[in-house]
C-alpha cells in the first residue's frame, strides 16, 4: 500500500512564534497517523530545528525543507546544503517547486543535482512538476510534465525512487482565476503514474506517492483525495491556519 500524505508548505510566511503556535494547534487537533497516513511540515529555513524539536515525540509527522543547495558545501553564501539539513533533523526536501523554477530559474540539470545530493545525505524528496498556462492551452501538458520527470528523476535506480514523492502543480490554475477540476487532477496523476511505469514498471509506479499541489484546500480536499491516483496534497495557503489545514489532513485519513 502506498502512503497517503499531506504536506504543508509555509513558503515565506509566519514569524517563529506564529509558526510554533500553528504547530501546537495542528498537534492538538491531529488525528492518529500511521505508517500509511502521514503529515509533513515545511517551514522556512530558520524554523526547521524548532519545528523538528516540537515534532520529536509524535509519530508519522515530519519536517521538510523548502529547498536545498545544488552543491555539496563551500563558498555559496546564503545556500543550505543537504548534509546541513540532515544534521538538523530534517526528513524531506522539496525540490523543483514552480516558484523556484519561475523566480529563481532553476533548470532540470540543477534539480537533478539537488535530488542526488539529497538522496546521498538520506533526505527523502518531494519533487514538484507541472505545466504553465500556455502549455495547458496548447494541449501538450502530458509531454511537458513527463519530460520534467524524466530529466530530473529517470537517472535514479528503482531503489532510489522509493525515496521520491512526486507533487503535481497545475501552475495554470494557481492565481490565474482558472480552476483545475478533480477530473483534470486525476487525469494528470494517472499520466504521471503511467510515465513512471514505462520506466520502472507497474509495481514501482503503484508504490509511488503522488500529491496534488494546485490550490488544494479544506473545501475541495475530499473530492481530490477520492481520485484513484491522488494520494494527498502539497498545501500552500491553507496550511497556514490549523482550522483550514486539519480538515485536509482528516480528508486524507478518510480517503
């Protein structure tokens, strides 16, 4: 059975005190998680050790970094290396988020390096992929997303793939006034799973957790998570308040 996961991406939001209060509120309302139903929290870099410490006594809830350096170590001011994240108790690294691709011009070769360094330091991966509006309107989104996955992941072994979660972000439906339906989410998730199966086989594809990252919230989570190939969500804005995040977690538990 593949894991169902809800991951909170705080992005560049919240003070440390606000983040601690949010974590406390989440923990106070958290359902009983298990090996196949998990939660991940990705705070800003300065808060990682504090949040990790708050989660230590709880099972099946982990921290993730929102980014990781593409270099091992050295004179890279402002960067945070994979070994540093691991030494601070971080479990996951988010790699390839659409905002990193768009605003920081991260390319496939860079993302592949980040994945390799993270895996070498025993960090698990949340790899993001997804198409912008012009690609969706041109109806070439399937090839576009498959190419993103192939470029960043297909050099990995099947054993390494077990440490990779894939999060699909329909960039065209984020902040554009257009909405991705549950059917559209399922269609792309099924395509992603088919893409993995063509490279690694059906068993590996069926074992890979696929998250939806397109404005998933407390209103639409149940419908999205009912889709056969949607295994949870990478949550942005709705993860900044316990009262909107916890219903998403509950929807994942019930899926």
